[in-house]
């Protein structure tokens, strides 16, 4: 496999050449992703760049529409019997994997089982499930212990990891081992032979893909019509180079231009596609000192300033950020103000240093991982490094590419053996809409997502939320859960910002939500 070092320099000719060799320019889209695609398996990581790749290659049983509701996608529909405890889903006819084999129900069952081992909402679904089976080639059947109305929402969630449907032979891979062979049934095929690590990723239209009939495409729901023959991701870590490539027309679409460069993009269309925005998070490794101590995690609440973090990302435009933000996405039904005063009271570094000593901090090295090629995450990490140092921590700020952060954060090794203490990331607002989908609010220890917090109280409140009879009861429990989260501090919320995306006026059909390439045309 080629590497970035062996790839030619990112000149205009080099950027344009692959498309000219493969087809007419109007059917080839050149896209600048948020970061390099270092992990291909959309189950193995929660990184959004991998999720975006996964949505192109793999289809899902359900999709999410503009009202955040689940809609049938690979399934023609479902029936629910036995007072909500029996679900039968029927696959649409004509579904085919990229290797030419038909999509069968047993492929879906194996894929669901694998996904559910990694996804918090999938884990919950399986806890409600007595039996998941494939009675015939087109029927997927859930027998539940008790009703779980959120079942379609779980299978069609747009947040990472998505429930990507892959052939049974791949889906039987251990969920904690990466799948590297990309055989999906989505509208685009992954071109493994053209992948250049650190430089380029290529997708081609899958001519045997059958879009569902009727309706309009919204987010990840509706008919997925691929009008492009080829989509090329060009990885350009240097933001000035990326801006220049957009200005000169070498690139068509820039997923996440930094806010300070947007004014330089001239006639390009720039808009906010996801109204739920992105919520910054400072995630601590709670298996290792010092953040295995909740009292030390609580010290951070005395010094975190969400405005500082969001200003570092968005600049001086207040319309691009919202603070304070708690543990649930502002503007959505479960958003809570419970306990937010801990984030809005006066920041006090002297008090933090005293509290840190009182909590038993012994000067342990704190390895903060920062992403050099991801501007918004680099900005968060720079602010975090300063905050932690001023609060009295012994900070070892290690900057690496985002792909390396994604790989390393999965390791549980001690610091002396290449482990880590803390890193910054973002979750889409929709991924923090409620306790069911919020991965970082799980308190299940080593089975929780990276960071691995343990909290029986968080888990109990989450289960009560899932079992609540109505929205009012769920809202009360969300308030209680947020208060508990401020006590346990599974992570620090850093505020909400609204990401902009830019593309040529000749590029049309870009959907709201996450970056997808169906429905997109290039004039």
C-alpha cells in the first residue's frame, strides 16, 4: 500500500490527474475530509471520518430523517406483535453486496450482533433481547424480554458506530478486531487499490445498488441515488493549502473549513448542515492515575471555561457557538440546566491547585493527546494543555495526527508503556441527545467506550430513563442524570459549536446532516 511519503506533492496537477484519468469532471467529486481515514471498520471506532466512510460503503436497516426519526432503509418495513415484544423486519428485494452476493437476513443478524458489542445503544438493545434470528432469507426477527420502542432508532442511528450491514463472513469477525476488507451494499464501492494512506481515498458508484422507492432523501433516510461516478477524498492537513485548493477550483467540497478561513473562500457556498452542532468533550482515562480518582476529575470543574474552548474553535463569531452546554445537546428535548452553575461560576485556579493536593494528586504525568491535522481538535487541545498546567497538573502534551489518536486511545496500557491520560474530541449533538445514545455517559467500566468510567448510579438512572413511561418522566430523569454526571465527571463538556461546510456553487444536492455523497450532483 502506498503511503503519503510516496505520494506526489499536492500540486494542482497532482490533485486533478486522478479524476481526469477516470471520467468526466462533472461525475467526479473531489472532497477534503476532516482528517485522514486511518481506520476502515465503522464498528471498531467512533471516529466520524470512519463513520462517514462507512455510510458511503455500507447500508443500514433504518435511516434517520430530518426530524431525527428512524425510517426503513434496507428493510421494506416491519410488524410488531405480542405487545411490542416480537419484531419482524422484511428486507427489500434486490439488495446486493459489492462482491455480487445477495444480502440475506443472516448477514444482518451477524452484523447486528457485532455492532451491538461496541455500541452503547446496541448493548442496551441486546440486553432487552431474548433471541435475534433469521427465520428465512429476508426476515430478521427480534424476540424481546420487554418492549423496546427505540429498536428502529438503534439500528438506524446516524451516530458512531453505525449498524453497518456487511456479509456474514466479515460480520463474524471479533468486534474488537478491525475488519479491513470493505464489502458493503451501499451506493458506493471502496477502491482499496487506490487508497493512499495520508493522501487519498476513492469510492466508485455501485451500479447494482437499488435505492428504496418513494419519499425524499433526508439525512440518512429516503432513496440513496448516486449521481456521481466517483468520489475522491483528498487528505490535506495544511489548512492554507486546502483553502487554496478550494479557491482555485482544484477541490469541490471542504468538509470542515476553519472559521477564520471561511471569508477567504469567495463565491463558495458555506452553510451549517447539522443544526445540532458538535459538542466538545475532554475525556479522561479512568483506569489509570490520576483520573481514576473522581475527586481529581472534579477539580477540573473549577477551571474549565467553555467560552475559552469554543472561542479557540470558532473565533469571534458568537453565532457559531453556544455555552454553557451540559451533558445533553442544547435545544433538544432532554437538554438540562441542572447543575450548570458549576460551569458558570468564577473560575479559580488557586482553589483548584489546593483541591488537587487535597484529592491526593502526587504529580503523576498526565499525557494529553492532541491532533495536529484536525484544526478544531488541535484548538481544544491547546486550551486544555494550558488549563491543566495552570491547575497544577504535570502535563506531557503529545501532538500527533488524528488517526494516531484514534488508534492510541483504544489502548489501556500504563503511561510508561505508551498509554494516555486525556484527549479532546467532539460528539455531534445528535449523539448526545439523550441517555440512550450518549456513549460517553456509560458507566460500565472496561465495556464502556474509551476512557472506561465506572458508575453504578449513572447506569441505574440510564435504565430508569429507558423504562420511563413518558417524556415528562424522562426529562426529570435526564436532570438527575446530569447532576450525577457532574458528580462522577465521566468527561468534561466543553461547549457546543456549529460546524460549517463549503462547496462549489456547481455542487448541488448536499443534504443536511452528516456528509453523504448520494443525492449530490456536480454541474
